């Protein structure tokens, strides 16, 4: 009888172990998928406003009347959306009509809350 137990034990392990390993792999995959989904659309990040809303809000926050909204036409002409602002180079900002360094930095800083 001593020989039977190890046989059944090994047989049982051979049946159960692959399922356990597969379960662990599935859990790891699910966990990494959920983590990547959460980083894409974190509940703390805000939805991107329209360019018009963004510039009007920036005017309000900076306490200037209709200053940043004047850049709307340049952004629209280049098909720039708020989500693009954090990727624009200085030259690209200039093409859109934003030539002052301070204005570019203010816009870059303001768009960070939407990431």
C-alpha cells in the first residue's frame, strides 16, 4: 500500500498543477490588463474640454479677459485639440500663433490637469 499513495499523489499533482499554473497566469494577465486600463483612463484625470472651453477657462484662471481665446483660430487652423497641447514644440506653438514663451508655458502647465 505504501507504493500506491505516491503514485496517486503524483497522478493527482500532474492533473491539478497545470490548472493552478494556468489560473495564476490568467490572474496575472487580468491584473496587468486592469492596471494598464486604469493608467489610460484614471478616475482622477479629467475629460478633455474643447479648445474653446480650455482657452476661456485659462482666461478666467489667469485673470485676463479674452487673451488666450485669441489663439483659438490658430489652433483650429492646424487642427490642434487640447490633448495635443502637451506634445507641441515651441515651433509648433509659434505656427499656431503662440509666440510668447510665457504663454506657451502657461498653456503647457494648464493642460497637465487633463492627463
